[in-house]
C-alpha cells in the first residue's frame, strides 16, 4: 500500500471479524426466509462478496449501478440508474448492500425506487456510515462502523477509481485531492 497517501483505519483482520458479525446477525434476522441481496456497484462488491460468505440463509444476488461522484469527493445529490436490477423484487425480502452511507442521497433514491416495486421487505446493510454528513432521512439497518467525516478508500471504496483493491479501509490524505 502507498502509505504516503493513506492511513490505515481498519485492517484486513479487523474487517473480517466485523463482517462475520454482521453476517451472523443478518442470518439470525432472516432465519427461514430467502434473501435477495442487492449490491450497489461498484463500491459494495468487496464487502458484499465477504458478507454473503458469512451468511447461512438462502441468498440470491443482483446488482444495481447508479451514477456517483465522478472525480469529486462530495455528493451532487443527483442520482441516475446506470444499471438496473436483472430480477423482479416483488414480494422478495431485499437487502441492499452499500459500501458507505454519506449524505444518504444515493440510498434515499435507490430505496424509494425499489419500494415502488413492492418488495416484501427492504433493509440496508452498509460497511461504513458517516452520520454527521447526512442530508436525507436514511437509517441503515446493519452498520459495520460509524466513522467521522473523513474520505476513505480501499476494500472496494475508491477515489477517482483508484485504491479499490486495498485490503484495508484507509483514510485518504487530503493532499491527494486538495491539489
Ligand atoms: P451519498 O449519496 O452521499 O450517501 O453517497 C454515497 C456514495 O458516495 C457511496 O456509495 C460512495 O460510493 C461514495 N462515498 C461517500 N463517501 C465516500 C468516501 O469516504 N470514500 C469513498 N467513497 C465515498
Ligand atoms: Mg457507492
């Protein structure tokens, strides 16, 4: 890892433990049911891949991609579906999996769109939450860590499409995006 640019916040072993805990909790809550796990691309894919392997209820997967920040580090509030789900979610138990909830505007939009398709239930799991930045009334049901208002990368999260492959969640040093 390029330690000049980042500081480790949660290392690989710490994340593994937390994700296992979330997987257990979700499995308990959905005992006897079948889950449709909806990953929000691209950021959620690493977390989702680890999370589903910690779950012991029947799971099906689907993905959605929405327009994101581009090169900036703050939300425009404008959301657009770039790739929609493949399957119908009518009468399904849906679990949206997201990397991080920041302003909440993205998830607000997505959950409203999905609720209109009449799922049986809909819940949100996110690895990271920045509650101090919230602009929309979004309350994730499963949260790995609440973090302060710092820009983080790794474990799927990017800055300008970089750093997604870092195994740890790291704080990006502001010098990287301030010039
Ligand atoms: P929101 O609409 O402001 O909640 O934005 C959520 C999306 O912004 C997430 O799915 C991420 O893709 C991106 N995002 C927000 N904060 C960060 C961060 O600290 N690092 C990387 N991506 C972030
Ligand atoms: Mg994202």
